[in-house]
């Protein structure tokens, strides 16, 4: 079975510009996610954070710029090829599929398994063994993310926080080298937030993967992130450690507004 | 060893009993009932195919009749005269592959067009197919169709005589013989379709239906899986077509019309989308209903006997009204079809059981929350 043990390569975002019919959603955005770090992308609503994720996972093609994971140029690849390179993501609004938690997690094992239509239809021993092995690993990941007791439960019956965690676990099932988390704790209560933060910290320590995090919860960002990029109206206005960013005057202006620039921003 | 046996019996007891029952039926039923069963089995195979495409992968197809026709006519032409006159068993296999190939030819469209739009695109196939069946006389026999060469397997022929066969005092005619062929083909369909749905391809197709975006970022090749679902569905349709041709003993173009495609969609809606058992139940319902109503027309109120023609409703029309009503009722009160209805009934019974028998020391230490929520057994 495939588990990627090597350290992840750096994820390098260079001069990425995305336009939607006249609206520039991302304007010359650049940042680098160092291997094995947690990199947060923050910014007010509409700053282009989710657009940035959609570029990273191949759902949007940028008008200009490049995204490189090691030697691979991601902007030219289809989403499923990017997934096969070990880039997994979660969605801001939960996107699970019908079936149990196990079914969802097994979808995460898709690129790591091989059984095709013929092998599955004829239930070849090879396909059955593969399925068994991957199911065992999926169960491990469910335990790791605190979903162990819900493994056989239909996703539709789970609480909001648990469903959000199913997405995280499904992304982890890809054995990713880079994990893209789009607002992983949005709508969760304090206990669920703490638990998710712990899971993210654990998997990074255990699996050594890079994490790109979009989040509005500043407490979580400050606790988890090694590095922060701040977006505002599609432009990257600040980079640095959480402490540096917190003191950056540009960032304060973007979030809180000031007397002079607040007027034209509004 | 006996432990293994009892555990197998406990898990598979129901299906074993059903299999034995189905195998015993030809000894008790006459040809009329066997023919209903045969048509139902053929329809069930086809319904499983379209269930995989429309129920599991969420791709609407109105072209199912076309692929049934490819299977049926493919067999007739390949095994018959005029035609290459191949051994019928080989012709049957080739006819299924031919239907798959026809689906593959359509896959540039089937892989790119999604949901309802594919339904419109496949509409063209039915009309095209019907036109070809009517005009390509040398292959299809035109309007009057062609008679179907009987299937032969290693010298055993699925006909009335040749060789004369009497089992336990029951003469085995074509219907009895075909019944077992149908059962075998249906078992094959059941086995393969369940394997597909519970395996990696099934999960990928469900993901495609529920969210194309999520599926693609999880590594599912969208166009490839859509086309593959279409091809597999066409192959099941082809197999159903072969069995239908063998049961009808004559194929005619007018049978493979748009109404047939709609019938198949009705089967999976009534049965419940995305389930093999549901598709089977829907297929039996839709197939058997008009045949039964025709047979018992004289005993039913408001239904005229066929051929009386005094302006009242004939049995076929009455059957259509009935299943139209069934679809409306199902969509309103049980949108997940007969399969969902059965599952919920079972869950309710299971929930009630611990209350009526509290002293039951059965091997079920599960919490009630998981037993009610979970209707599927563990994958070993």
C-alpha cells in the first residue's frame, strides 16, 4: 500500500492572477509554503482566499502565473492529476457524498487504489484484498480524527462538526503531501474547534505534511500557523509570522479600516 | 466446519432460500407465469444497467431502448441467417460486447455531457436506432422484424424438444429451460453489479453524482468514469436485449421505442435509485403488471377484455394508468422507492424487537443509535 513518507516539496505560488469577466479575484499573488509548515491565508470576506484554493487544486485556471509543487507545474494539470500528486483539500461548505463515513473515507483512497470496473465487477481476489487493506487504513485515519465510533454511520446523520471532520479525514485518506483546509472550523463550537486544531497539529507532526489553511478564526490561525499571507481585494498585502502580521499596519487597515483609507475602501 | 456453515446460513439464509424457491418454480408454474418471470428477469438485468448510470452516476439516459435493441438484434443477426451464423452462445457474448461498443462510440458525448442534458442527447439514439431497424431490411428484417434463433449450449438447445427433456415428471419446454438461463444471467448481473457498487468504481460514481467538484479533487477522472458508467450500462442493456429476444422468439422494431426507455426509468424510480434490489423490484412490477392485467382483464372492474373495443379502457392502458399512479405515489411518499421503503420497514422492525423481547440475550451489544442508523453489513 502506498504511504508517502518522503518530506513534501515546497509549494510555490508565483504571480497568480485570476479574472472573472472584469473582476480581478487574484492579482499577482505570490507566496511559498515551506515543506512541513502550516501556512495560513487570511483576509476579509471576498479577498480571494477560496479562489486561491481553487487554483491550487486545479478547479480554476489562472490567467497568469504558476503554481509549482516541487518540479510539477500544477496550473496545467486537471484536478484529478493534482490529487494524484498528493494535494488534498476540504471545502468551505461541506461536500460529502451519500453513504457512511467509511464510504467517504474510501473515496479518499481512490487515487491510491487501482481496482477498475472489471476487477470490481468480478470481485477478483486482488480487488477484495486491496479494498480490505484500504478500509483498514481508512479506519485508522477515522480513529486519528476522532471519527472512530462513527465509522459505519451514514454521514447524513452526523452533526455539523463531525461532518466537517469527515471532510478532513477524507482529505487525509489521500495520504497527502500538501493539505488544503478551507475554513476547517467554521461554524464549530469551541470544543470542536480545539479538537480540530489538535488533529491538524497531530497529523502535521506525525505525517510531516504541509498545510495551507484558510480561516477566519484568528485564534486558530495564531496558534497553528508558522507563516501567514494576508489577502485583501485579491492582492497579497502582507507576509510573515503570525506576530509580524498582527502588527502590520496594512493588515490592521484591511481588517478594521482607518479614517482616511476607510472611505475609499467602503 | 459446521460453525462456518451456520454462519453462512445465518448471513445468506434468505438469499439461499430465495434461490431454491426460484429454481423450484418451473415445476409448479405453467408457461404463462414462466414467461412473466422471464420478461421480468430480462427487464431486471436492463434496469440494473440503467440504475448504475442514472441512479448511481446521476446521468439520465433515454437511450436505453437503443442498447437493448443492439443486444437483441446483434444476437439475432450474429447467430442467424442472413448473418454470419455463429454458434448462438458466441453470438450472445458478442452481442453484449457489441452493445458495450455502441455505448463506447457514444462515450465522447456521455463523458462530457452531464445529467439531464445527456438525457436529451441520448433521445437521438432511440430515434436513430428505430429508423435503422425499420430501413436496414437485410440485417433487421424491417418492420416485421426477424425470428430469433434458439440458444444452444454444448448441444443442449433452449427449445421445446431437441433433446426431449422431462425432469421429475415435468416436461421441460422452452420456457422452463430459458427460466434457468434467465436465473443464471440475473445472478451474474446481481453479483457483478453489487461488486461494482460496493467497490472503488461505485464510490467514484456516487461521488460524481453528489459533487463533481469533490470527486475530481479526490482524484476521480470525471469524463472517464462517466463514459465507463455509460459503457457498462449499455452492456447490461445488451444482455437484457439478448434474453428478451430469446423469450420473445421474434424481435420487432416497434418494441424498442422511446416508451421502452421511459419504462426502464420508471422501473428504477419505483424501485429506488442506486440499488440493485430496488431496480429488480421495479422491473418485476413494471413488466408483470400489464401482462397480469391482460390475463385477468375479464375479472377486473372498469377494464375491458382485449379486443372488445367499445371505448372503454383496455388492460394495457389500465396498467399504464396504474404505474403512472404508482410513480406519483412513490415520488410523494417514498422518494427513495421500494428499496428505501423496505429498508425503513426493516429498521423499524429491528427497533421494535428489543422492546417486545427484552430478555433476548442475543449477540448484539451494539448501542441502539448505531443499530438504527446502520442498515448495511460490515464489509469483510
